C-alpha cells in the first residue's frame, strides 16, 4: 500500500497526502479513525483489498511500530489491536 502511495503523482498524490494527514491528526486528537470524505474517496480502495467490510483487525505477531499501527488504523478505517505475549 505504501509503495502504491509513493508512486502517485499530481492531484492524486496531494489528495492522498491530505487524507492521510487529516486522518492521522483526527486519530491523535480524538481517537477517531473515520472520515466520511476521505474514506469514500481515498481509503475505500484499501478496505476493498480486505473485502470492503473491515470492522476490526487483530494482529498476532511481534509489536508493530506506532507509526505503522496508526497507518493501518486510518487506511482501513477501523481499530487495530495487537495480541502478543512474551515467551521468555
């Protein structure tokens, strides 16, 4: 997904960039992962990759970086929870 975003140019790149920044700000300030405008225009394509009706994502791996976890939340417009434990 991030490689596809890097390859964008012109208006699309600007729209996606503004959408990402807007949703990251909303996530940071309000904890909100949804934006009607940007979800419809930009992030719908990301959700469609997983079937379009994503409500929650649970990871079961090593800890994910805060930046990438935030990106997943805004890209799929849902909460992403980490489920991992130490085995040591």
